[in-house]
């Protein structure tokens, strides 16, 4: 039974760090060598084609057919010179991961030979046979086909031998079937809204860009051990396994010396990432054993998100080269930290100003406060939507598990900014302010230190924290496509900025001076948003009670959380900002409900299989061994002596027996619960049934298995144990 486990352990004993082939020169010499970036466009494109692309990127203009043809020729020439034989449209469907279908450049030439060919049409648009991607019924309702369309704002790159073109994926009737389309819409909306507000402070601002710096956490597990764990292979997390006696209690993994095998893996990933123009910067050991983190320098949000998806893909591939498997699941192991993907988010102007950085004078600080306070209001009004954007079946295990932000959305501002908000609330009076009052307030606003990074408390327990020059949305899951969170965040903030501008303009129209109008509206927002401000410990029990008193919502399960998307006010938010129409939201939410159901269903099947095919036979074998021993003792010893010698074993036999019976019975009940749930027609009701009636069995059955693991002879235990998975590297 336990052969596979011991064979795996044997194999692991012989692992050596894999030597990697690194480019020899400086990183800055080969950075972006596989990307069709500005420099290469300049070289390979005519001046007008180059301008067509940069205009499209900077101003959203359309690239016409003739120009697209020219761009395609340049791209092809560059790609072929760099070893590409194929091209593909690369997109982000509503699954976990990206999609690509490669086509060779070759076409038949005149004389039966083949030649390499690529055109503007092929660059701009493709129609993959995409009927198997989830669409939540959108394509059934409208048109069966979907097509991909070039996103010139994210440069093409070469992956192995394929020219890869980032694209959006939409239905023939224009409905978004992916993550990128609505993200681009949201980024466009926040550009307009934020630019409008910036006009109060600086007329030179004509464009605002949203930035994203992601921090990717992950686990690395030795390949042989991973293969011996069907649960890891099929669900990405361990469905059973008793805690290791030692795991993260001593905090001795966090930031400690990086194990050599892992370090080689990281260098290999970085090397590839640099070639692809992904500015990865930080690497370190995380809190849990065998948990690590990778973070790049932040970039424009759409590009940064493409880079995150691409990087996850590279990491998966390179992990195999190093005989590791990478786990992006938010909670691969019970009882120790899970993985997140902090989304560091900010807005910056074409004039080079970070709108979330305090400035040098009262005016720039008032602009800073305007953006901070409006963000606060956006988070307050859209807390349920923000949660819905990040709460998934896997992230559910992480949130609220005393290591990650709870399922209550709150905002941490730090002492400095909080104090400034309190001061403003008091200093702005309801009547017209006197010149002295205004001057005093402006002076105070001017006093916010330019760099408050060092004195923010860096509260790690907040789901949404201000960290000196950006907000950090920490509740995002490590497996997630960041777009899900970014769509909601950017839309919510854009919408609030528009409302803010409308209100300030209304005051100005009534004859109030601009700065006073801004003060007044900000004051009402400061008062409105008090409940969402929380600088304390987000993990504490007291906070749950306090949050309830404040009227903040606290939803920990996926079905109820997802329901937010279908609320009329939120549907309207998406509609009026041009992000989703109702059909798109409904389609998307259906996909999410289905995903949740499928994932719970798969976990339940895998656990049932492990329980009955791996654990029960092992336990029975061990029990039989005990019985043999007891029988022998009985034969040899007189009754009284036998009882004192075998008493403990008799108890053990009963205990093993009771776990076996419980596992078998609960497995049956779980299967029955599943078939009952499967019969529920409505997808929302079905997901609730899965959540309430099926999911609890996973913990229940696991509990019996984990107890058996502590009893059964180690030599017989079939699946690698937590200590082996977590400490071998
Ligand atoms: P920590 O773990 O201390 O939060 P890291 O250095 O691991 O910090 O990650 C911080 C991330 O935030 C990086 O990706 C960094 O580039 C990004 N970041 C820094 N400044 C900004 C900003 N103004 N806007 C968006 N992201 C930023
Ligand atoms: Mg961080």
C-alpha cells in the first residue's frame, strides 16, 4: 500500500539542484528580448505604422486595415528572426488560466511549396473554435461563436516558438467572454473619471493610468511527493493530512535563507521573465514552510495583469524542470498560512503624479486627500461587490482563517491619514468658511509628510490598506485572475469620482468657491465612510462584533457573496459605467456559480475515492495486524496477564474500527447529498445546496482520516504526510 509513498521519498533523497542556463550578460541587456516592444516596433515598422500603434495605445484610436497589415509584416519578420514558426491569439477566458491555439505561419506557395505568411486580418481578429469555454449561456442566447481581437496596449511576445498576441475574447454580439475586455473598459472609465477630478487641481492632466503591483505567493512541493497525492494532483489542495508537529510555529521559514533547489527555480523563472519583459524584483520565503513569494515592479494594470498570468504559466512550467510542482491554491494545507496575491493599486497622471502620494504643498495634498477619501467611499458603497470579486471556493478557506483578512471589508488608513481626515471633518464648518479658517486648514493639509511609508503601521490584517503611496487589496486570492478584483475596484472608484465631481460642480454653480466646494463634499464623505475605517486587528473576534455594530456586512460563503453581482444597484453601476450589460453580468455570475459547484463536487469525489481506496484498506490492514497480535497473546498468556498486555490494543482495534465505519457511512451520506444537490435545477440554489449539504462532509470525513493517520503504523500510511510535503525541498 505505502509503496508509492516510500518510492517517492526515496526519489526525493537523490534530488540535486538543477543547474540553470542563464543569459550571461546584464539583465538590462537582455530584458524584453522576446517582446515586440517600442524599440523593436521602431526598428521593424514604418513610421506611420509605429504611430498607429502608439496612438492606439495612448489614445485608444483604431488601427485601420492597411496599418494592421504593416504591423503584422513587421511583427512576423521580427518573430521569424527570433525562431518563431507559429502565432497565437492569447486570451483570458473565464477559467483558471489563459488560452491559446497555435497556427503555423506557413501557407501554400504558388508551386506547391510553403511560405511564411501573416496578415493584418490574422493579427487583428481570429475565430477560435471556442465553444467549450464557459460563457454562462451568453453564446447560447446570442450567437454560438466568439472571436478574439488584438489588444495593442499589451505587446506581443514570443513564447518558445510561438508569436503570442494578447487579445480580448468576445461574442459576435459584443458581449465580453473573458477577463480582459471588462478590465480594459474599467481602466478606460477610471481614466476619464479621474482625469475629470484632476482638472480641479491641474489643467495639464489629460490621462490617468491605473497601476498594479501584484505579489504572488505560492508553495513548491517535490514532484514525486505531489504525484503520490491524488488530492493535490486533482484539486490543488490537500483534502486530508494531520498537521505536522512542527510547521510555522517558530516563524523560522519567513524571510530565511532560500533553499538552493528553490533558489535555482527562482533564478530560472526570473531569467525567463526578464526575457519577456516582466520586471520581477522581489523573492523570499513566506510564512508557511515551503511557501514563497515573487513580486515585480508595478506596471500599468492591464499589462501587469497579463504579466501575472504569463508569469504563473512560466512558473508552472519551470517548476517541472526543477522536479517541483507549484501550488497556487489559496489554502493547500489546513492549519498553516494560505497564499494570497496582494494587489497594490494606484493611479498616476500623464504629468507624472501618483495620486495616492502626498505632495509637497497644500494643493497637491488636497488632491491626494480627494482621491483617498473618494476611494474610501467607493469601498464603503461597494463592499459586497468587492468581496464577490475575490471570494471563490478556494479563497474561502483562506479568508477569515486567522491569517488572512476576514470576510468583512474594511479600510486601513494608518494614523497619519486618519488624523488628517478627523481634522478636516472638524475644520470644515457648515457655514461659509472665513479666509483665516481656510488658510489654517490648508496649512494643516500641507503638513502631511511627503513620505509616510515609514510611519504607516503596515497593518497586515486589513483587507484593503493604504500603504503610503497606494492601496493594497490584500483579500485577492493567489490563484485568481487579478482582473476580477480590478474590474470592480476601478469601476467603483471611477463611479464615485464622477459623483464627487458632479456634487462639487453643483456647489460651484451655486457660487461656492472651488476649494471650499471640495472641502464641503469631502467632509460629507468623511462622515459617511466612518464605519469602513478600521486601523485595528482585523483578525480579532472583537472586530467581528464591532463591524456588525457598524453595519458592515460579513459574508463568508461563496453563494451568498456572489449574489451581490445580481443586486439591482450593482447591475446599474456596471451599466452606467459601460463595463457590463445585464446579460454579461448574468452570464459571468452563472459561470462563477458553476465553477464553485464543480470544484466542491470534484473535491468531494476525490476525497471519497481516497477514503475508500487508500485509507480504509490501510486501516483494515493495520487493524488485522493488531487482531493477529491480540490472538497470539491470548494463546500464549493466561487470561489476567493477557488483559493487562493487550488492553490498549483492544481499545485501538475498536478505535480504528469506529473510524473505518464512520468514514464509510459518511462517504455514503456525502454521495447521497451530492446526488440530491445535482437534481436542483436552479444554479444558485444548487450552489447553496453544495455549500450547505456537501461541503461539510469534506471536513467531517477528513477528521476521521487525520485521526487514523496518528494511529496507523507509519510504514503502512499510503499518502505522503504533511511533514514530508512541507519540509522536503
Ligand atoms: P510588501 O510585501 O512590503 O507590501 P513588496 O515589495 O513585496 O512589498 O511589494 C510591493 C508591490 O507594490 C510591488 O509590486 C511594488 O512595485 C508595488 N508598488 C509600489 N508602489 C506602487 C504604486 N505606487 N502603485 C502600485 N504598486 C506599487
Ligand atoms: Mg504588500
